[in-house]
């Protein structure tokens, strides 16, 4: 897994920066209840706080939680006094203390037990009628864009990627068992996150995508050979489109 402490200082610049953050925040805004102003939003796995800070205002107080001290330090510069260190499966928050909990690009980083525990913690922290807003199928977005790169990768990935912890069906199933029901869906574009064939190869060789481990080095190298043979191997392909869902607590 990525060393988030080491990456904190340059994390935003390598992942779309302000433009990408504004797209994510705008999508979250569309899922908030029209005509009301949530008193408290908690961004779990807030990272550098670049999206978290954009959710403040309009009568809202916003707090962030992250387990990486490096990421939390960057976030604290954006939201002084509002960032907490904590594990997403054991949040340092009282029960029923927030109207909205957001989790953007978080559940896919956890295993089955961890992702279920994170959603359970969100349900515990939410007040009745509150919303959990989370990305779903994050890794699917990277392969869902029509491009020559994804056409090369998709058949191999389909054979080995069977344990997505943030797939939409699983999120809805786990949420349902926690008293969280689907109340809205939207999408946003991961601006600046489209990969060139060579950047794909760098990620595949580094096992950034977990399915490459069971696929094995030989298959990964064969994929990279095919990717590097594509036209314009340094040109970024289209940006991924992410799915965002809102689950309401009964």
C-alpha cells in the first residue's frame, strides 16, 4: 500500500489537484438534502483535506479524520483545529454526532472486514436520517473508460480481480444490514487522473492494483509489453468517472 506519510506533500499535485477536488466536492453537494444545511459533516479518510475544506460553509461545520499523520498535517493547515488522527474502524467520535459522513476513495483500500467495520462506524456516528456518502467501485472507474489501454488490461483483470470491497452491490448489502438505505447516486470525473500506457505499466509493476499479485509477474510483463506498443505511449488517456452514492440512516 502507498506510504501516505511520505506522499503527503505531493499527493494533491499528482492526483488532479484543486480541479479534481472541486469536482468531487460538487458531486457530494448534489447528494446533500436540498433545502437543508447539515450542521456537521465528518470526512473519514480525509487525506490532505483538499475536498474536506470545500464542504465547509453554508452553516456547516466540517471535520476530518485520517490515520496518516503526514496527510493529517496537510489537512490541518486547511482546516485548523478540525482534523483528528484516527482509525476509520474506530472513529474518535461520539455516537449520533454528525448529519453527514463522507468517505471518498476509502473503502477500496480496506479488506472485507475493514470496509464493513468502517461503514458500521459511519452508521454509529450518524444521527437518524443522516447520510453516508461514499465512492463505490473506485477501481472499476479506472477500467471503465473506453480506451485502448483498458481494452488491453480488462480481460486479464477480469480473471483475477474478484474481491472488490467497495463494489456497489456490496456497499448496498452491508449498508442495508446497518440500517442504511440508498437515497441518491451521482458521478464525477477524476480530472487529471487519466493514465498513459507507460504510467499504467508503472502502476501494474508496482502492484498498485492488487489483482496483479495473483496474476503474476509473467502476465504483468506481457501486459506492459502490449501497453508500451500502443500509439503515443506517453499520452494520457481519458479521465476515469467515479460513482458516488448516498445511504440514509433509518
